[in-house]
């Protein structure tokens, strides 16, 4: 079962984390003051950081993708940047597996339920396409219907006062460009039209990225 119970084990020379505490210990073992200074430039003022290189963080997240749900939620709810980014990376790694529609819906719902834990654009970009976009594209998650032309949850996210919700609205459809039908890509362009004049530069840049890649599919 997705996000079910798991026990720690050793694969080769790599110890796979079994708890949120294990993940946090692994992150802290890689702390680098120089990286911490760079990360502080993009997180919210006062948000704690550890200072872990992104490649290293991704490796830790991949090793931890079998964390039980309670442990994953503990990472998402942590006040420090890296544990939360690791959690959203884990969601992305889970979405890469061969999953049932119900399991994809579960991941998408978890992403939406914990969206307020997202505090930086890179958390959105890491998880939104596969975790949310994939579930919407295949109809595994309520709120996306190309036949009726409804934007559903993407429209709700696009109308949010939170710019990170709006970035999710236009970043999730990147999966439509990669794997969807032309009708899916066009629906993403409807979201882009809603957000084209957004006040937030990180939303506008995501709109520009979507339009650039969509043009290769639908002109």
C-alpha cells in the first residue's frame, strides 16, 4: 500500500531512512555553511535552513521514498526548509512509480492538503507536475474534465491569493505537455491566460515557461 509502513534497511553501503528523524539526521550530517548562506537568499525571512546541496538532498529523498505516511507528514510539518523540500521530493519520487489511479489520487490529495507547507517555488516545481498534474491528466483525481472544458482544481489554485498556489496551477500542467493530449495542453494555456499578468514574478516566469513548451505541441 502506498505510504504504508516501512522498516529501515541497508542497501549496499547506503542506510535507508526509516523515520523522519533519520532523514533529518542525514540532512544535518551534510550541513554546509556556504550552502546555508545561498539558501537563505531564497527562503522566507527567519525560516530555518540546514544548508544541504540539492543533489545530496535529492539522494536522501530518493532513499527515503518508502517512509510511512506519518513520518512523511512529520517532514512536511517541520519548520526547517530542507525537511519539507525533502518531503515534496519524496512525493515526486513516489509519483514516478507504477501506481494505480487511486494511489495517484492519494498523492495529489496529500499535495493539496499540505500545500500551505510549501514556502518556496522549488517545492512546487519539484512535485507539482508528476504529483498533481499526472493525477489530473489521467482523470484519477476529481477536478479536471477536458470534455466539459472545466479547469477544476487548477482554476481554484489559479484564483488563490497565495502566489505559490498560483505557481502550482501553471506548473502542474507541464505534465500535460510531456504526456497529455493536445486538449490537455490547451487547458493548461487557459490557466496561463488567467495568470499571464500576475503580480508575482515567480508566477509570471512559470507562465512563460509553460507557454514556451506548449508552443512546441500546439503552436
